[in-house]
C-alpha cells in the first residue's frame, strides 16, 4: 500500500518550490540567526584574559574620563600577571590584533596607567610600538 506512494512522494520532493533561497552552504544567511540572546552567549564565552584586559582598559579610561588609551602588549602582560592570571605575550598580541583588530602605531612615547591599591591612576612613561584602544570597541566586547 505504501510502496505505491513512494514515487509520488519522491516527485513531490524533487519538484517542490522551496521557501528559503539558497544563500550559502547552509541555505540561509547566518546573520538571520543573530539574536540579542545569541550575542550575549557569545560575549560570555569570551576568553578570560580578553575580558580582564578589556575591563582594565575600560576602568582606566573611565578614571581618566577619556575615550582612548595607549598600551603595548607587554603593559597588559604585567597587569594580567599582577591580577594572578597566567598569560603569554603572544596570546595577548593575538587578542589585540585579531580579536580587537588593533594595529601598532609608530614607535613613540605614551603614558600607561596602573591602578593603585586605593584606586588612583598612576601614570608611567613608556616608549614602544603602542596600540590605541577605544572605549567603543571595549563596550562591544564587554556588552
């Protein structure tokens, strides 16, 4: 009884009109699945080192009431080690360049700020190939 239906069902499957257009390998645009809830999950799945770096930079910028700060990977390495996290300079550099899409500026002088035990910001003059971090980029990372 069911064997008679198989050719008709195959014909239906082969000749039906699809509701979704073939936009990619998955037949739909992946951005159609992006929801605020999914973005929140992605943000909480962020690397612990990256979250600590972003939080530190945001705290410094808020303390200085600026929207940008300059730093080198080595500066952030010191901060992460002081906070008790094991970090590697190449991992920090990859986060800054790949995830945050920052580029090294020209070799020059800049001030890096350490947060003291009482919350005061202590400027330290540094020289090196610094990167400029913007608070708008950090807000995307920190949600």
